[in-house]
């Protein structure tokens, strides 16, 4: 009996040691257009042609991290919906990872979770749940992997759109990357240059492709081969998402809302990485939101109107 108690204590000690070894892995995307910060509605010069963005969203999933001397860990069931207009940080979950050598991922939604999936089966706050504007094309076609909407050409005279979808356009890519400590989190940083989205696309004439071929397929190849490179972690201040800004981000105690008085949002809800609702309250631009009792990690705050419809969303890192 004595030996059994000792064995039990050893097992408990090992389990606690394993739990304490878990690290929050966080992805930071630095959104740029040829070195300039990405801003919706701003006019950029791309290959001697003007271009502006009204929308740029895409999915990321199938993350595999190479770490701690060549070990590989697949970050299962981890999905990110990236809005290039939001300088968000994205949780990749808690893992037994101390140092990172590289990360691979796919742009879009993997085949197992794409075609034939009902988005309403996911809880609010989950990236694959219904979005506004929609990121789901339909039962038979699945999700929009990438949604670009904007204008291009001289004086931005041509409307251009790509809504790319289809399992054949789901590609993987890999980048050498090292994590930087951010409190209790390990921050991975990638630079995204969206000027490279348009390589070999007719910006002068404009293009309009909703589907799996043509400009949609080419833009997905550009996302795989040209857009991303290893970046450096930057302090996140006043990230922009539609009408509302939150700061500071990362935070330790409070988040403040800027612009809340100018939008239709009436209340806010904070979700954890699993999509579970944790806190909610009414919009008040003059009162900060206390998050000091939340454990360190990445959270999403959604802003809702009086009908319960989400009007904007942010992610923030609690240190």
C-alpha cells in the first residue's frame, strides 16, 4: 500500500509538471502593402497601378510547429479567421512548446471541415461559425478561403473581387520562425505583404472571380508562395476593427474602448479560445473593461447591436 501511495504521488507530480510546461502560443500578423500599414480604403501603388481594399479576410488552419530541437506538434482544431484590417493577436492554444524553429499552415479550411459543414453547429465566436459578412459559400462548396473586394486601375476605376474557395486551392506553406516571449505567451510573428496578392493578375483591367479557378486560384497560389515572410514582434497599440478600437493590447488589467460612441454596438461579450462566453456588459466608452481576473491567454471580444448581431470583433492578449 505504501508503494502504491508513493507511485500515485509521483504520477500526480509528473502530471502537474506537464501542466506547468504548457505555453500559450500566439500568432501575430503584421499586415502591410509594400511596407505601408494596411488600411481599408487607402490607395496603394502596386506595380505602377493603383489599388484599394474594401475587404480582405481569409482562414488559416492546419498549423504544425517544429520546436525544441526538431519536434513536430500539430495544433489540432485550431482555426483563425484573419481580417487584415485588424492588428489582432491569434491564439494557437496551449502546448508543450518552449522554443520554435518553424511553423507551417494552410490558407483556407481543410477538406475535413469544409464541404458539407453547417456553420451554425459552431458556437458564437468560433471562426467557422456564421460571419458577417459571410465567409461560407454554401453546403456544396464550403467556405470562402479568401475574400478580397476593392478597386484597381487608373483612378481606381475598376471594381475587383475574388472570393476563392475549393479544396483544390488549399495549399500548405512553411516558414522558419522563432518565438519571442510575451509574458506567459510565446509570440510568433509573420509579415504579410498584400501587394503580392496581385502578381500576374490584371489590376489595370480589374477582375471578378467567385469560385475555384482563374483569379481565385492564382490569388491562392500567391498567398502560398509570396505574401508571407518571417516578421518581428511589434507592440500592438490601438488595433483597428471597423468602428471600434481597443487598447492596450496586450493588456494586464483593463481594456479601453475607443470609438464606441460612434457605432451601433450596444453590448460586448468576451469569449475564450474555445468560443465559450466569459464576460458581457453594456457599451460605455468612458469605463474600461476589467480583465484582470482572466487567466493569461488570447480572448475575443465581440460587439453586438440590440438584435444580438455582431457588428465588429477584436482579439486581445491578456498577460
